[in-house]
């Protein structure tokens, strides 16, 4: 470790907020699963994942992120290779090939792809030597991000594929996207929506229809949205108390320990609890932006903003789904939702942030 | 600025991101505020509706028993498929699957839901009753995706097989909107629609209870909240005697007509049969429209309870009334004989006797025994229509007897005043001659005839016919003053009908004092039917009547038999004999048992 780079340079404030958010998540996972023998001890398993995540974070933080950036081309190639391997060799579960099996462990390559795209984009955009982004550079970004998006969407896993878009958008925006180009891009996106509709699989269309018309199918995603809103609304200001939410305890909230954990939390802890949790999450995100500002170089800053945009996107889409504003997708809320690989991957990204943070005074 | 140095990220854009994420945070908070503070009451109610399910507890209807406590109508527990509508989210999309799974017509299912649109949401809809094993399997297999389907324990009415007593018992069905408005029933409740089920619905029908339970998202019950116990309906005990009823059913043996037997001392109806009948079990659930149409459009009118609803000319049976009137009016106080050559001329028209060659010189006794028409033409002419109608009405003809059954018909006893009012025509004296032998514009029901004959033979004590023994009500008795000599003379003549060379010898029973009177009547003519609003079916076909009484004075049993279409009075007599025999056989064997110190075959009566 170079001189001046010590663990005491870690962002302790950020770590504190992260642990608080994770604690809120653990409590609610406990509450959603404690009365269901099938899910027994899920909170303990999540606790293990958080512990493992912290170790991974510290290991990644120790790494100089420049070393990682230097490996960006290989990381990119490996990621594409992995995504292709999933399509060819992947295990099919519920009609989708998303998992690779390595030594008995199933492994979701697209989860790693998010991480590698952050690194690749930070490398590419960080090395641009101009204040504004040229059309040629934009085209290169489009190709860099477009290929993995198509590969992931082909699994099919449109939700995860779409998470790459905000990473690219934030990166491009910070790297000097012209307002004029931004406007054109927005317009093209709007015009492409109907085309996108034709590319959707029937079950995906169904979800969109159900979203636009809740109550359409009693057990479909419209029903899930409805039950989620009932859970949130019936929680009222002070909540029903931990372990006492009927929507939660009687199983009306779908996947209540994972994707819909915010609905269960809002039911039992009320608006007051939501204020606390959302406050913590926003503090976390703002702290990331602060770290981007204090980063020693452009690439480091872009790494941090990449992590920021990914988490912000998850927050918006997941909570938007709980509130009934967004269609039902499998996008969890990192650090709150139950899930091993998602938790590990989040801590790995926080490790990147820490690595940048610890080297903010290092003159290269 | 060092050209080789990396340009840093523009802090203005970083600031924009900061504002952006703050805006997202505020936006989400507003969303939570909207749900958790502004509309929290609404969602709290939905959450309650989610977790609390109200399930009805069905009350069984009361049993119907005969006078000895033998159960005639009971119920069997069955499962029915119900649809719970408290569930959040529309049901419309699930309807095709439900229709397929339960083997229901999709259109009928939709209509059924439409029917209950205005009902409160906690009230479930019965979709199918009884549920088949396949239905139960379907529901259990689809607990998760169709949690709105549930099984409900119900009690299905069970009637005797073969339409036994069908008109008497009637049937139950779901309350119609009109009944709901009139009687404050609930939508979907089973209520009596016809017969005793309808008349004594207030006794037979219980009050359903309900149970509130907490269910999970699969509709599985996890806890109980509270329950209101159902109150079962109370039983009724009828005046009917199963053995006599059975004899009556067997005597009629599926011929079109009716048999009624009653005890004129109390008005207790011992048997009541009408054919053709129907199977009330068909109505225990929703009757298919084709079957309903078949029943209502059958020209033989199987739904008609002929005992109280067939309004027919009584024919010669009416001579009982005319003879009593003549006796009371003193017509026979002086020697009164009429020569019958087989016909007579009255008011310029020829009236025939049923015996073409004539009866010769007949006195009142022989006139009744042999049913001489020519004799009664003369009696009718001397009495006049006013007096005939007055006596007929006094004896209960031409108006409902007030038996405890719904929709009893009144019949018709004509008078000049009636003809003027309804037909706007004066009375023709020739009509009096027809009425004197029970033809023309006169219509009675079998029950009215039994009531009238029983009352006259009981010296003017008319007990209103009734079917309910318990809960007990005192017999409703009306007294008409009659001279003892009139009653003696008449009942002796009626005994002669059966036991001398009369028209009713087929009703004779050894050692039993049977009296009676036959009647052969043309079905009411076209114009008469139209006058009273009926629908003409067949014209000028003859009906056979027989009124039997035993013993002849103060009878214990009066039996009226009606055989429709193409029969002659004598043909009805053996039916009455069978019913009377059944009554006496039972009575005698019970007496013999008592003498021998054996327990009675039937359970002892209460009190």
C-alpha cells in the first residue's frame, strides 16, 4: 500500500450509513420471515452475506483502482465472454438462461456485468482529453454498453439489461454531453418506445399492461402492485409495529423479504419509518456524490458516479414499483432486500468507492 | 491550465446530480405521504377486507312430519361452491377459468354475478349446489390462483321420491327480488316457493349465522375472529297421515286427477294427492330453464295442485247441496215425486236425464240414490237460483276454504246479480236447470266439495280444512243450522248410493258405514272459462267425481276423488273406497293392538 493510504482513510461516515441501512434491512427480513418455517433464519443468512460483503469491500478498497482500470479491456472481454457462455451453456431456470454453474455454485454473470461496465466506462471516459463529448466518442460508448445490454436482454433479463443504461447515461452526462445531443437522445428514446414494445416478450408485455391497469388479473403483477400499495397505505403514519403487519404476515405482499421488502417495512414502520430509511439511503447517495467530487482524478470520480447511478436507479425503480408507479420487475433494493449475490456485488462496488476515497490525496 | 492534465468532472453537473437525487427522494416521500397519510384509511379498509373473510353458517330448514311424527321432508348436508367477492382485484378475468373448472355456462355465470351486483360484498354467491367431487378437487387445486372460490356446507332439501306429496310440500328456491322487497329476505336465500314450504316458510326457515375468520393470501384460515350461530328452522307436524296419503297415491295410480281425504270433525287433511305431479328435488337447486318450461307448458299442468286449484263443474255431486236446500226449505215435507221419462222440458228447452230410458216415478230418496237428473231439474226450478246459490255459498262452495296452503282457488257459485255484474246479461231461467245438476256456470274445487259434504253430514259443523297439527292452533269451526231430519234423510240417501242399487256401489266396504255420491261432469265450457279468466284447454270432456263419507253421520273421514277426462262417476268410487279402507284398517289394527296390550305401531301423540 503506498504511503498515506491506510484503512483509517476509509470513508467511515459512508460505512456507518451503509451499516445502518443494512441493519434496517436485516430487521425487516427478520420480520418478514420469522413466522414462516420455510424461510427460517433468513436474517442470519443475510447477516452472513453482509459480513462477507464487508470483507470483500475491504479487500477491494486495498486495491489501487488504477490497476483495475488498466485491466479494463480484459475485464470487458471476459465479461462479454461470460455473457456469451451463459447464453450457450447457462442453466435454464423458469425459461431464462441467467446462471452459469461453476463448481456447483450457480453464478449470475449479468450481476458482474454491471460492475465491469462501471470500470470500463470509467476507464474510457476518464481518458478523454476534452471538456465536451464528440459524436464519435458517444458512438463508442453506445457500442461498449450496447453489446452487453443486448446479450443480457437475450437471456432474457430486460430488467438487469436496463440497469446498464443509467450507468452509461450518468457517465456520458458527466463527461461533457452537449445539451443539444442530450435533447436529441431523449427524443430518439421516446420514438423508439413503440419499437421496443414489439421486441418485448409476451410475459413482459403482460406486465406492462397489468401495470397500466391494476386489478386486471387477480394473481398477476397488477394484483401484486395492488397488494403492495395496500400494505404501504395501511401502515399509515406510525406503522402497525414490527411483526404485526397483516399484509406482510399473512403473505399478501409478494416476495416480501426481497423485491417488496420496502412494502413490508412501510406497513410495519409507517411513514415515520420510511422517512428514516429513505433519509439514510439518500444520505448514502449524496455521500457518494461527495466522494466523486473529492476523487483524485476523473476516472476515480467516474467509478464513484457509476456506483451512484446504479444504486439510484435501483432505488427509483424498486420503490417506484412498491408505490405502484413502475411495472413489477425483479429489481431489488441493494442493502435492504434479501439476496446473496446482490449484497456481495453491492459491497464490491462500495469497495471501489472506498478505494477511490482512500487515494484522494495521492498525487499520481 | 495544464493541457496534459485530465479535465476534472464539471462540478456544475455533479451539483445537478445532487439536486436530481434530492428531487427523487422528495418525490418518493410524496408518494409515501399520499398512500400512508392522505389515503391511509382507504388502504386500511382494503387490508382488513384482505385478511378478514365472512363465511355464512347455513341454517337447516325445519323438518316436515306427518301426524305421527314420521319425517316426510328432511335435508342432507351438501357442499356448494361459493364465490367470495371480498377479494381485492377484479374477478372478470378469472371467469372463463371458473366456468371451465366448474363446468358452468360462461354466460350463465356472468348473469349470476350481475344478479348480485348490488348485494353487499361480504355476501358470497352460490355458484353451484351441490358441488361434485370434481368441483371440490378443482377448488382445492386452485386455492392459490382462485382464492375467491370456497366450499360451503349447505343443507339440501330432500323430498320423498316419485313426486310423493309434491304439491303439498311445494319446493324451495332462491328468493326473487319481489320476495326480497316484500319479506326482507336476503339475496340468494332459500325460501319456500310453493305449498307448505311457502305457507309455513316463517316457521321452517331458520336464520343463517356467520363466521369471521382471518385468512392468509391463499384463503387458508389461520385464525377465528367471532361467530354468530345459525338458528335452525323449526319443524312442522302435519295433519297428514302417511298411510292414508300412500293409499291415496296408490289409488290414483298416476291417472290425471286428485284425491283429498279429511276428518270433518277437526278439518284435518289426512291425504292430498294431485296428478300429474313433479319432483320437488328438481327445484332444490336452480332448475334448468328447459325443465321449467317443460313443467309450465305441459297441457296436463303438473304444477297445478288440483285439490285446491282445479275449478270444475261438480256435476251430480252438487245434488247433495240441492237436496239439502230442498229439505231445509221444506220442499219434501209434502209427498214429492217426479216422473222421469228420460227427459224433461223446462223453459222451452229439452233437458236429458243420464239414463236415456228414464227412472220412472222417483221419490227424493231414490232420486239421490240413482242420481235422477229429471227429478233435480224440477227441484231446481222450484228452489230457484237465488236459494240454490245461498245454500251453496253457506256450505263453503264458490270461495276459498282458507286451508293453510298458498294460492287456493275460489271457484264460482253463480247468481243473477253475479251474471249482471260480470257478463252484463240477465239470468236465464234455463241456466238454473243446469246448475241444479251441477252443470253450467258453477265451479268448485275438490277441497270445497269435501268441506261442504263433511259439514252437511256433521249436521252443519264446518271445520276449516287444515294441514298443520303442530305448532298447534285450535280448529276453526263454523256452524250452519240444519234440521236434524234433513241431515238424517240426506245421509241415509247417500248411504243408499253406495249400499243400495245406487251409482256408487263400487265404494262399498264390508262392515264399514260408507256413504257417498257420484258425479259426472262436463268440463267447463269455453265461455265459462273465459268469463273467469281461465285458459281453455279441452272442451266437453267429462270428469268423474266421487264424494265418500264414513260413517254416514258425523263422519270421521270424507274423501273426494276427481278423475279427469273421459271417466264416469262410478269409476271414481273405488278410489275413495281404497282410501277409506286404508283409514279403517289402520284404525282397527291400532285398536286391536291396544286391546292386546301391545304398543301402538305409531309413536304416541304429544299431550
